């Protein structure tokens, strides 16, 4: 039996959902397409049918009103199913849509007599649907998709026993999706700074290894920004360490707003020090980004609102600034050394530029050039 699924990269978008239950194992991660195939195969073994599909909604576009959503065929088998993977179906259409919107299983023994039947999919696949059985796939109390089987084999029609069996496979699909979601979240947490939500220093070093290798092998542009906060001690001393933590969290938000490149890696390096990897960015572009960061921090009103825990607002503006260091790989590194030496030197140059900015008055951007000179922002 040929079962068609979306590719791994395409199917990944259906995992951008929230989960509340803690994850303990990551054995399912990266295998969703294979497991969806297995679910359909097993469902067909227990409830033999001519065709079948798993459809999921799109979490990034999901509305709280089910009828406004779309369902996508993520796995399917049967005649014409090779044309179905990736096809979108409005949730207002068909028996599948009814099951999704109501969250209730459904058997249609004769679709010709069923007002909910939607025949456009048959036209696309040249398949003739006679009967359908559908069950919802749930995450918690929310419907996220549907499993359907078409045209019962070996029996005249689908039965209550078939429905019970298919509900078991729907529950298994739900558990599978939940486990994959938890695996992805577990992986994200392992590289995330818990305070700011940015990447942590461990992930920074791992990604810098990859980007430096790429820059060396392909001679691609790569820039690095180091900066820390000026007068951060002032916040801790005058408003307390909880206020200091709130300031660091707000800096994380500023960085996400300012640094727009999708392939940038923004990390908290430790304390009040941050680092940004900028692939495909030359020293001039990086210098501008560094200046945008500096100005955004300088002009930001920190602790403007009462926190969700009731911590008071302080309206701090101008007292917190930043000293920013910038270095660009192709501009500064000769690539005559070993990889590890080059990477460490790259970090050192950006770090030294940051300290030059601090030593020469703070609230500055300092660019370290390949000729060992330094360029400062005005």
C-alpha cells in the first residue's frame, strides 16, 4: 500500500502548537511523517478501506473559530492519493469539515444521500467515494485534525466497532503529535536562556562553530556583535535585582525587534552581556545594526509598566546605555590559523571592540577593522 505524506520540512509547520504537559523522551522527534504513515497503515489493517487520509489544521493560521480554519492532507493512501498530499480543504466543507468543527465522529453509509458530502476532492483524484468514516484528532480539548477512511472493504459498510477502532488510532495520532511537540520544546529549552528567551551561550558557541566553518569554506560574510549594558549596576543597586532581571528581559525584546535577519543568532552571553551572530552580513552592515541596537536601548523607557507580578514601574530612560563591539570575519581573519584558533580570535576581536567602546566613554559602537584600527560611532 502506497502512503503519501508531506516532506519533513513541510510537515514541520503543523507542529507549531502549544503544549502544557512536560516531555520526558524525544524518541519521536523528526519521525512524524513516518509515524503518520504507520498510523494509516495500521488503521487500514484493522478497518480495511479503499482510501484514507489524515488532515491537520495549520497552527500558525488557526482561528479560535473552527469554521474559519483550513485542513491540509498530511498523509493519505488509495487511488489518486498522490495528488492529495498538501491539498487544503476549508473546514466548512465536507464530512471531514463537519467532524473537525463539531469534534464528533461521523459515519456516512451512502455519501450520495449525505448533505455534508463534498465531491470536489473526488474530482481531483478521480476516486469514487461511496461511504466515509471520520474521527477527530485532539490535542487536549482542542481539535487539531481528522482521520478519515473511505469505502469499507470486506463488509457492506462501516460499523460502530470500526468507529471505536478508528478512535483508538486518532488517540494514538494525538499522543504522537503531543510527543513530537514536547520533543521540539525540550530541544528548544536546552538552548534557551530562561530569563530573556534568547539563545544561551552554549547554543551560541555551537552555532558560531557552524557559521565560522561556512565562512572559511565558502568565504561568506559573517559578523559578530558583542555588547553589554552601561550602568546596569545602577539598576540593581537602586531598584533591586528583580528590576535588573526585568531590564534584561526587555533588552531581549529590543534585540528581537531590531535584529530582523531570520538567520541571526541572538544570545545572552552571561550577566548583562549579549552576543549576535550575523551570517551574510559585512562589517558596514553590522556596524549599522550595532548602532541601531545602541540607539534603541538608549531611547527605551525601561520598567515603564507594573510587572505581571505586581513589581512597580520605574520609568528609567537614558540611564541605561550600551557599549557595542563589532567584528567581521572576512575583514579581520586571515584564515592562516587552525579553525579553533580563528574562531576564538574572532570572539576576542569583537569582545575587545566592546571594551574599547566602554573605555572611550560608553554608549558607543566600536568596529574592529582588519588593519587593526577601530572605527567608532558618533
